[in-house]
C-alpha cells in the first residue's frame, strides 16, 4: 500500500475507531520476507490500535507475529500470572528475528535479543502490560482479542463497515479471498477453528468475538 493509501486508511480507521489509534502491523515489517514485501503495508496487515495499548503490546511481544503470539499465548499467560516468581525471563521472545536486513542491523538486533533473553523482568510490570493490552487477565478474552486483530487480516478495511459484513455473500467472499493468500490463510484456521467451517458457523464466532470486544 502506497503512502497516500496508508494515510487514507488511517483517516478511515480514526473516523471509525477514534482519534487515538495508530496503525499496527499484524506481521511486523521487520518479519516480512523479501518475496512478500508488498504485504508490509497491505491493508490486510494493518490493525487500528490505541496508542497506549500498542506500546504495551510491543513491550510484551517485541516483533513477534500475530501467529507466534497465538501459538504461545497459554505459555506466556502461565509465566506471567501463575509462575509465582517476582521476576521472570521473557523466554517467548526467542522466536523474534529480522528478515532482509543488513549484517550490521542483524547484529544490533541479535545483541538486543540476547539482552532481553538474559534479563529478568518484574512480574508485576509484565502483568500490567498484559492487562493494558487485553483489558483483563482472562485467557479467553485475550484469545478473542487476537481473533479480533486477525479479523483485520481477513476483512481489512471492511471491519470499519459492519453493514457490509452483515451480508452473507460479502462475508463469504472476503473469507474466500483470504483463503487464497497463504500469508492470510492461517487466520481462518485460528479464528474459526477450521478452514472448512460453514458460513453460519463462521458468522456465529465472528459475532461472539465482536460482542465480547464491544464490552471491553
């Protein structure tokens, strides 16, 4: 997405979700391989995030992808809320890396990663960041928020047009389009539990998640 298109998307999302949002990359730009570089600023890789929550998100997850966070969420939640230690090491950040960077930038990144993985963080600090991100410590609520973020990878800017998504034809068309792109296809499995889910089943899950998000 060109710069002007990204600005238009920002204006659309601010008019729909509030002036305090910033644009978050669901797959960080530093994680996009060269073969898929056009996806960096694609509307289906952009999520309208409240600025403060966005900062808390990256404090917890650094440059993890939305998929890596989904797969590690239970482990991260257990370490932060059930490990019962005053300080913990954020071992989940071990998956972080960069793609297509200069040797110098890779070295800088790996040095920072080593520091993060050898540092102990106050559990209270990490708990506060989690609560800021997910507006509660309930793991189901956190999963629903991840699904909500991934809906933007399926429906893109149409998430700001709920009337459009009320149409079964439009809803199904967007899912089929997402399924045709490997980088987006995984969201269907994570959000709906199956790539072969029925339209009615997908809409039930979508509405349940949206209802939960609206209450928080």
